[in-house]
C-alpha cells in the first residue's frame, strides 16, 4: 500500500464522494471517480465546487472519470461514498479496484457499512469515517459546500493505526480537517444520536432542524430518540457523555434551518437510507434487549412513506 | 322535553351534521342548522345529498339555516357536530339553543367531548354517539354519503335510558340505523382502537387504509397502536374482546382505499383533531400508568405537522 502517492478510487461520486475526491485531486493526488449520471458532464467540463472556504474547479485532465467499475485501476485507497441503499451493489462496484493491500474507507451514513465491506473484502482492509459536512450536488459536476467539512475516521477493528493516521494526514494535506478516533463504534453511535432524530423526523414531518428544536413537542421527540440511542450504545459498552443530549440540541440551534440529507432525499423522491440509520440501530437494540419504542415507531413509519421505495 | 315532535338544532352542520340533519328534515322533523360558510348557499338552494341509499334534496323551506347562534330556537335535541378543534367555542355556539330539558348529543370524534359539554351545560343533559359513516362535503350544501351511516349512542352517565331509546327511534324513523349502547365509554374506546391507528397514520404518512394494512410494517404499527389503546381501556375496566385487533384489521381490508377524515383534513390544510383522538387517550393512559410509547410518538408527530396549526 502506498499512501504517500496513492491511487485513490471514489466509489459513488455524488455530493460527498465528489467533494472529497475533488479536494484530493485539487492537491495533486491521482483520483478516479466512479459515477453514473454525471460521468459525461464531468468528462466534458470537469468539476466545480462552490465552497464556503473558497470556490475551485478541476479541469477534465485533473480527474479520471469512470462509469464502469471494470475500468477502475487497482487502488491504494478506496473511498466508499455510495448511498447505503445501493449497498447490495458494493461488491460489483468496488471489487475491481480492490487489491491485496488496499485500504477501504467508508464515509457512508449509519451502521453496518463496515461490516458489509468486511464480509466482501476482508475486515483487515476496512476503515470507517464520519463526514461532518453540508454538501449539495446542484447540477451534474457542480457541488455546493455550504458548511463544515471535517472527517473523523478510524479502523473497523482495533484502535488508531499507522494507516489511519496516514489517511488522516492525506486529507489534512488536502484542505480537509481530519482526525483519527480512538474507537470507531463510539464515533458512529455519537453521530447516530444526532442522525436518528433529525434525519428521521426531518424527513417524516418535512421539517428543518430549527423547527424540530423550536417547540416542546419537537424537543420531547428528539430527546426521547436520542436517549434510546444512548441506551443502546451503553449496552455495547460505549458510554456517551451525560450531557450529550443538551450539547447536541444546543449545537443544532446554531445550525439555523438545516435540511438533512434524508429530508432532501424525500423531497427529491429518492430512496431513504432507512436501514443504515434506523434499521441497523434498532436491530442492535433488539439483540441487546434495549427497549427503543420511539425508534421502532419512527423506523416503521419511514419504511411506510410512499416514496421510500419499500411499498410502491 | 318533547322527543315526539322535537325542535332539533344541529351545531356545526358540516358533512356529519348536515347529513344527519338532512335525514331528520327529510322525514318531516323541524331541523335548525347552525352553519358558517355554507349558510348563504343552503338558504338559497337547500341541501343536496348524494347517498348510496338513494339521492335526495331538501328545499330551503324544509330546513332552517342559521349563521348566528343567537337566532337559534330553544331545542329539545341538540346534535353537536362541530370539529373538536372548535370545542373552545362550544358554549357560545350551542348555549343559545339549550333549555332546561334539552338533550345534547355529541357526534364528535374522540374523547373528552361529553366532559366538555357536561362542564358547560350539566352532565344530566349530555349523551354521546359514534357515527360510523363515510361522508364528504363536496361543495356548499352538497354532501356525498358514500358508505355506512349507523349511529351508536348512549348516556354520558348511566346505562340505557328512556331518552336514549327515544332518540334512537327518532333516527331509525329517519332512515338512520341507530342503536343504544350499554356503556358509552366502552363504545368510545372501541372506536378509538380504529381511529388512533388509521386516522393517525393515514394523516401522518398520507396513506389510505388499504396501504396501511397491505404490508407487514403497516400491520406492525397498526397492531402496536391498537394494543396500546386496548391496554388503556382495560385500565378503565373496559374489557374489549380478545380478537378485536384481528376483527378490525379484517374489517378494514373490506373498505378498500379509504381516506380517513384526518387524512383529508391534512390534505386540505385544515386543523387536525389531535387532542380528541390522540391527546385525550394519551393523557388517560398516563393518568392510569399505562405505557403507550407508540401513541405518544404518534401524538407528538401529529402535533408537529406543519399544517396542524400548533406551530406555524
């Protein structure tokens, strides 16, 4: 594995994959983007990133675009940024770029993605990362980066590794704040404590975050769902801080009227990431005997939404 | 009180009040309708009922229309058919028609309406009824009666009375199937077992009844909510039958793609009857120490809907 001058393959270059791939290419790295609908436009005109940290563009010569995974090179680093609703195609889409010593970093939402990659490609290859970033693909090859941007990553198995630190340095050298977490599961659950209520209620009720924390009923729902996630994490011996609920609510109040990715998915009639964000955490709770009735109710309701794609 | 040739006042003549008032007037009774937006149209053209039991019309001379409650006569029988979201105006709207021996029958949805009337007008005057009927007001003075029609009524306090039997006979003599229940609270909870899941999920998810019973996730949600209602009724010493959940689901399957009144209210951007159908049952459960987490989640979500009117 060569992480000094790596070959990087981004599997699923939507807003998240496109943005981080563009940052790495902007800083001279060899980046291959696997993309579907935007491939022709990006081959022709490159990528345009309107970033709150300064706009930039990449010409077609600065990036490699693939619409067929079989044309991908073997990669030192794979960034998995597919929507989790396409996880059944992970083998087919990522497989051709995987070599013996590839590092595979999933930046996908929710729970279960590292497990899926480990089953397909071997657990020793897998890392996970949480992307704290507000991105929107507004047109083919045109991404708006409106806020934040940090990645927190870690090994799927074990604590901080040399490899994890090298990947974090690669990002930091490419204008992406990045650090290595002690315990990836802890980080995943910490993020779920926010995603479960805000992505779920935001999509179900079509409300931005400010509307969810702006009245006692919304706060009661958010608090209940956060507490159930914290209870479940605790059963996994992940002791989240006592003041996390208040901290997350205070943080959310600073965000204004933010639309989560799931609210946007619903508005755009795209499949929702129901299993990764709600289904897997619920099944984890059930396996550990933790009562999570609000999470279960929310999960079943999200699956029932006409545009969720489960029951058409 | 004269229930042989009664003066009847319908307080809130929308679809439900308009239909039952029209049936009584069709059979020669003296019916006074208190209505708001439709008053001018009905004064001019009368009422038109398209009923699956045979269409009929009433000329303006066959009914008395009021848009000001102060012009109502003192009534032997008041039918309360206001939406429960207007219950804060019950005193003002019904008061002028109440005399010493008036019988006041509420046909409103949900829980708490008899209590409210009893506080305003004295518990001895109050009866309650459940209307099992599919009605839609399609234009001013034009109501479509698409299915069912039965009323089940009873005294607010005590068992079947002479007065309750007389009112039931009045309806039966006016082409309205009607019977007297032994225990009004039992009847209310039996109806809530259906209304809580189907009106609630139908409005929240914008799904007709067939979509809610057509897949395992919908059935899981419906069953959970029904069981919580049954548990709460049991704490009130109302023992609903063991097979009620299966019976209600089987019955719902015969209805096809039915839109509940609450789903229609949401589609038309009208206030939802959140307190009567979910809030009062939830508070009853809480007072009796019954855990109803799915009901609580649903109630809070319905209150959060942008068009519910709680948080604009």
